[in-house]
C-alpha cells in the first residue's frame, strides 16, 4: 500500500514526457536512477542522435525497441529537447521481475537460500595490528553470508526473497539486460536474417551512439533519493581517494557494484602489492648491505689506489678517437657497481625465485577463497563465452550443424582459417623483427657515439663540476642517452603495435569473446616482452661477451663497419644493466600513471564543456554518465598487461637491481588508487561480468616466474663479477689467504703495444680478460684460469637453478591451492542444496497429493 501511495504521489508530481518542463527536471532528473514514475529503476540507457537523412537507422531503432518490449523490457524515451545539447535522445530501460527471474534462471545466477551456519573463526593472532588498515565493517561486508544455489524460476519460493525490487542487485540487473540487448534482433521476423541482432552491431553501425548502465549517484555526494544505494559515493570515499592508500580495498563492494571480473582484478592487484612489500623489504636490506660493506670493497680500493690503479694503463675502448687511459679513472663506477654487485645479490636472486612461487601459490589460495565467497565455484567461463561474436557471424557466410545445440551456425573454412593464422603469424614476426632492428640501431648508436663522447669529454667542462663531474664518464653518457632513446622507441612502437595487434586479431575472426581475448593477450604480451626486455637482455647477456682482444677485436658488421663491439664498463656490465632497467621501468610506470589519469580527465573535461555553462540541476544522471569515457571490453586487458610487464622487470632482472621491487611497490600503491579513481569518476559504469580467475595471465605469470630463475642465475654468473672474485679468493690467491688483495691485477691481461706503435712511451697495456701475456708460447690465448672460471659459472647456474626449482616445487606441493576450510564450505553448500531441494520437492508433492485427495472427497 505504501508503495502504491508513493507511486501515485510521484505520478502526480511528474507529468508525462511531452508535457514535462525544466522545473520537473530540476526536481527529479538531476540525480535520479528511476523512470519518471519514481518507482521503476533504470537498468540500462541507450543514446542516439536522430539522423533524419538515414531512414534505415530509424527503422532499426524502431524494430529493435519493439522487440525489446516483446521480450518484456520496459522503455521510456527522453526527447532531445530535454537533453543539455538538445540533440541526443536517451532510451531508458527497466527490467521487471518476470524478465529478471526468467533470465536469472537461464544464466544460472546464484542467489541465497539459507544463512551460512558454519562458524567462522575471526579471531586472528595479533589482530589489533591490522586495525588502522581496515575499513568500517558496513563497508567491507554489508550483507550476511549465505549459502547459494542457481536460481530456478519455478521454485522461487525456495529462495530467500524478501523484496523482489531489491532481490537482484543493480550489477546483476544490468548484466541480465545487457544479455538481452546482445541477443535481440533489429529486423522484422519476416526478413528471415537471424544474424542481424545485438547492441554491439547497432553501436558499430551508428544506430545508437552509446549503451551503458547508470552510476547510482554523483561520486562526490550521496544521492538525495533515499532509494538509491549511493555505492559510487562509498567507493570514492573509501577506495578511490589517494589518502586511503594504506587502507584495505572494499572488494565486496567493488564486486557488488562492478561485477566479479573487475573485482578479481583489484583483488589480484592488491594481493600482488601486498606481496611486493616483502620483496621490497628484503631488496632494501640487500642494498643497505652493499652500502655498509662499502669499505670492505678491496678491489675498488685497488682501482682507486694511485700506486696500483694509477699505474695500470688500459687499452683504448674504441678505435682511433679513444686513447689509452688509467684504471683509476673508473674509481667512481667501481664503487657504484659494488652497491648492486655483492654477496647480497646472490641471496636476493635466490630469494626472489622462492618469492615468486609463494606469490603464485598464495594467490591461488586467495583466488579459491574469492571463488567461494563470490559464488563462482561452479562457474564455467566457457558457458558465458559461447555466444558467437557478432563479427564472426557477419563475416562467416558458411553454415554447419552444431553437434551440441543441433542448430545451424556459421563457421570459418579450415583453408581460410589457416591462411589468416599464417598471415597473422607473419605480421607478428615482422613486428618483432622490427623491434630487433631498432635494438641493433640503438647498439650501433652506442658504438658510434661512445667514440664521440670519449674524444669530447677529454677537455669537457663537466670535469670541472665539483659534485657530478667525476661521475659523468663517456660510458655513463652513452648508456643514459641510449637508454632514453630506447625508451622513446619502445613507447612509439607500442602505440603502433596496439592497433596492429587488434587489426590482425580481428582479421583472424575469433569465434567467441574468450577466444578473442586469449589471441590478443598472446600477441600483445609476446610483442611487449620483446619490446621492453630486449635491450636489457642485450646488456645482460651479449654486451662485453664477444669483444676479442687487442689486435684481433670483433666488429659488429665486420671490420669495414669500424663499429667495434662494446666492452663492459670497467666496473662491470651490471651497473649498466641497472641503469637500463631503472630508466625503462621507471619511465614506463611514470608515463603509464600520467596517461591513465590525465587522458580520461582531459577528454571528460573537453566533452562536458557545454554542460558547465548550464546550471547543474539541468544535468541529468544519464547525461552526466553519457559524457564520461566508455570502459571498453579491453579496459582490464591493458591494466593486466601493464602489471605483468612490471612483474617481468622485478623478476627477470632483479639480480641487477634489488630496489626494483621497492619501485614497483610505490608505483602499485599509486596504481591501485589511480585505477579506482578513474573507474569511479572518469568512466561510465562498466557492464557487470563474471570471471572466476585472472585467466590466461596466470599461465603467463607462471612462465615468467620459471624464466626468471634462469635469467637471474645467468646474470649472477656472467654479468656480475661475483664468480671470478670467488674463484680468485678460493683458488688463485698467491699467498693462499682468503681475501681479495691482488684481484685487479689478476683479472687483467697484458698486450704488447710495440707491435702496433713502436715509438710509444710505454710498451705494455692492460685489458679485461684472462689470456697469456705476450712472449708466452700460447700468447693471447685463454689461460687455465679462464676455463676454471667458466666451469665455476656453469656450475653455479646448475646449482642455483636446481636449488631454487627444488624449493619452488616443494613449496608448491606443500601449499594446497584450495584452503581446507573453503573445501569444507563448498561440500557443505552442495550437501545443503541437495538436501533442501529434496525436502522442498517432497513437501510440494505432499501438498499436491493432499489437494488431489480433497478434490476427490468433494466429488
């Protein structure tokens, strides 16, 4: 009765559409998510601009909307005169209970049937420590825990339905409506073309300009309508503001408002950030260890010593323009290298190999718990994705019988499919080759420019700078400028390839949305893997490894090119790998955050400029959302891709830079809030979608984790100087003492200059290698120490890989993927569903039999 009275009151207050006025709009529409009657909730909104010259679009809209009404949806149209631009029509859609119940049954949406009776142990040890990081209880868990079962319309009284209007939350309602919109035809039945259906195709051909569910209020203030939940405001207040960076995320509210697919992304991102905290702490400790052992660095002391390093003349690092130089000129770079190239590096590389395993295993457990809590245990993603893509239906003209549905459906002939896959593969290979060509170009730049820097910096003004002068060396200048150029090339290629990847994936005509996302994921990750990591792989595993020796140097394109292969910095290649990693990783993260936050904000600011000239009261809820950016189907794809690339940086090359997890942690703390802010304030409300996991990204993360063990073992063995030092200390120290005195001279070989420059002021110069001296029977060939060091490096790689992989597999075996209490709850729920359904059917049968008995008695 109250509801009827309220409806009558509202109907009196708000006249029909064609008689509505600006005053009515001011009173009601500015923040309302209901029809003009104030009762029926707006579940979806379609917008279009009436093109009078295109009758075909008008006919499509007319038929499509008529078919929506036939299905049971209720529509209400806002005339263009009511919109702030006086050009856009808005079609508001409401799904009544009958429609929701029917399609909830079709989609097997789980709903509550009994309050959870399993006691939950909430008392955690040292629970008080986490109090400052928690959100209020009503934000985290606004609803009691229920046992759930797939909805069955014929057994609706079996479920806990208190109010039909609020039984299905808005996210479920908009998912059901979108399901209907995606399958509704826009041509008359007599035309017989069943493929002409779906809102996506209508958006693609311009019949409608947008389709979106509404936010429930403005993000900065609660809705004035008491029937609106104002969940958007709660999300903004407790989640999207940066001042909440130390608080936990309200995952249940995110899931309730945006759906499980977006919820699982933020759950994964939050868990990844939490796990990064441990890696960041250990990495920082390893870096501090390098600082504290600064004075124990014996080899750097020898390099800086005027009596040792000051008297060692080194061979030129390039032809013609580079001259001979003294070893003590690399004093500063040697000290810098020690910060990252020490015993702590080996420990951290092993630790990160184990950390990756713990991260993946604990995430599986966290994911299993979320699957249960969010009713995704029996959810099969393939069931939701079996719907054919409209593009597939349009482009595939051939038909064949589907064995499962026993219906004729379009298919792509095997010859056409193979041809498309071959063309797609060739395109991907071409672009990967283009990246490699760019990397080779950057290497050529390094070789050509190093000589120029070396000749310029002899008398450069930078030498007179008191603080930074000694640190600006030709090696550092070359490395920094090359890394910056490489970063710019990476970003340009990224922008170009994103469009190419989408184009070739469209060309393959994937059958379902799941197949489309998986194909695009593989292409994008493969490309970005090569794009972002190839320069780091070059510095780590190729630079300085194929140099030759004086008199027989190796050249990049042969001796005619005069581009002599790069040698490592005298302090080792590890410091250069660190420089490369910091520039590319930090540059990508800073640019990514600026782009994510700034671009949508600027576009929204520009798009809503007309509305700013009107009073806010004339700016309705659907108009406000219409002016926001659309969160596309691939919105989450790019978020995952960004984080997985970062994951590669902190695992594949972490042995060269222990502070990488700390940088990633700082970035991710910002990333969580930036993503939350833009999703809550800058984008239209995304259509709710289900997902029980992070999908193909989990397999990619596992692959990167395995590869990281190998790369870090090789970095420690071949890029750092750790193994040569240990071999010298244990096997080649002349006095048999366990220290590093004399290591520098031992690690250098001699070359007779007089063979090339007989009138030079000195006869011998040094270079980094283990070769016999001039005059020896085996002059300039590798010494036995070289082979011992090589054997030690290979042995270290084998031992480290076996130790880390053994621990990884043991940890993975020890930690079950699904927690025991979750298994118990799943079994309990399945048991109760069967028991309650059985009792329900028995009671129903008894009632039916008693009714039949009473009827016969009456007869």
